[in-house]
C-alpha cells in the first residue's frame, strides 16, 4: 500500500476516533498545551522575526493574521508547508517544535492567530482556551496534509 494512502487512512481513522471531541463533546482529560508567539525587535534591515513555539509532536496547522501594513517576507519552515494569501499565512505542522518567519512593517505588529491540533482534535485562538474543532476544519486540514504528503513523495 502506498505510504500516502496509509497516512491518509491513519488520519481518517483518527478523526473517527475523535468524533466525540469533534462534534462538541468535551472531557475533563482534554490535553492542555500552550502556543507562544515571540516577536523580536526590528533589525537593521527593517525586518521583524516572529517565532511561534509549538508543543512537541504536534500535527495540525497554524494561521497567522498580519495587521494592515505588514508584509510576509519568508520563513525557515519548508516552503511546501506554507501558504501565504495577503495578510493571512497558513503553516502545516508535522512534528515541528517552532516556526520562524520574517515580516516587514512599522511599529510592533498585533498579530492574531489560530491553531488546529489534529492530535488533540482542538481548534483555538493562540493564547486562549481550547474549543472542539469543527468537522469541516478537520477534513480541510486532512485534505491539506494529504496534498503536502503527495508533493513530498514526488
């Protein structure tokens, strides 16, 4: 069986197993994790380095919303795991412990973000309490992951 199909099936069955969480039921043993965003001062070239620190072994996605007037310059994250669309930057996470990216703009940016943790079956704003991930978000993340895996196999 091809590796891509095996991985997709694994995530599909994980989603089925998380069905109680995905549909909105919560339990008292929901894993607690925190995401920390560190915004470094502007360097001599006018670039701002942003680090997003992740829990070990996380599989999911990060969405970062840049404020008006800021531009995404690039990241050390693999380029096939990033999608930048205007002020929205999407990062696929497959076990990384941090994401570092560069932006340019005036002042200290007020970056908003959210995280989808497929392992825990949760979706939340960065720095806020977790809430159950909607089924559509889970399926969208799985589709994105399948596309990324397929690209890596080529």
